[in-house]
C-alpha cells in the first residue's frame, strides 16, 4: 500500500503554545521539530509493520517543521505544493492518507492550538459542514478515492476526525482544558485563549502513535472505511476574526458545480461585516 502522510506541528505532544514553539526564532522551535519528526517516525514504523510499501511524508506546517536529519530513511519528504495548490500533490496513485501532529479546527471547544490555516480564521465550511485543515485534505482525498485511515493530534482533533470520516483510527496525545469556542475574541486574543492542555509524555505518545498507525493500516487492508460522503455542488464559506489590521469580521465565498478540489482552489472575494 502506498501512503501519503500529512504532518503539522500544533497537534504534537509536548508542543505547548504558539508563543515559544511553532515558528522560526521561537526558543523551543527546534525541540518542537524534533518531537514532530519522532512522532512521524513512530507512525512510519507502524504503517510499514502493518503493510505499507511506500510512504510520502508531507511537511504541512506553515514555516516547515520536519527535522530531515532525524527522519526515517525509508520515506520520501514533500515540502511545497504543485499546481492548485489543493490537493497538495495527493493523487489517485495513493491507497490511503494519514495525519500526524494535526490540530483541531478553529473555534473548537477544548481544542489545543486550534486554528484553520491561520489564527484569524473564525470558521470554514463546505456545504454547511464546519471543517479545518484535516477536513479540507480528507475531502479532497475522498474525491480522488483515497481513504483517510489514521490521525493523531489532540483529543478535539480526534473527535473532529471521527465525526467526519467513518471508521478512521485516531490517537489523542494531549487534551485541551479551556471550555468555550473563543468566537467572540480577536485574532490576538484567540492565540492566548487556545494554549492550555494536558499532554501525554512524548515517549508514550510515540508508542501510542505507532500502535494506532499499525492498527489503521491493518484494518484498511481488510475493511472498507475512510471516505467522506460528498454531494455536489460545493460552496466554501470562510469567516475571519477581527484583528488590529482588520477591524471587522469578514466573510468570503467560493462555489463549484462538481468538484470539492476545485472549490478549495477557487478565488474568493472577502466582504466586511459590520459588527
């Protein structure tokens, strides 16, 4: 089986906050990249043990977050996108899609470092279904006939993934402790709001991920699961929070008659909404 493994940083055990952990120049960024790469290696171990024959690892974090020196040499690494950019170089040649280090969508109650693309996003929907970065790629994969079989990250991400993708195997390596969605907050306020969680120790998290990934691919070789039900036509709606540079909430829409991939790539015209 040929696997596409999407990665992000905010869903990794031990990655504590945006302030110190998630970008260049932040004091714990190198440690965060090490933690992510080790979680990826754990998933790779489990996937190969369960029957994978080829794995492409995608570095999906905005500024990049893979430590190539530590990455399992059995895999290939993708950084940057092709034409589109959606579906991020995923195509019909892959048998399955998996996620490591994924976070929940913007505004998720008890989410940790929850956001959708950037902290200014209030909500993103496709045909009225609220989704995040996980859902965007899982929907694209389903249009291609590629099943989404595994996801690791915070507990809120696991709940989100299970609600969207029937049968998916998930592993939660931390859990947010802040109730509420933070929908009334500005972009700057929301960054602080979503930074509280209880973490599994990184070493234990890797063991959990390895076993979860092994279970997922073993099941996928015997069971049919992992496709999101899609119904054309498609409408994508994004709402953005106010910020110091954007005094009002904004909304933008895009539509396509037949393709969720096309609607992900369609241009949008934002319109300010008076509060």
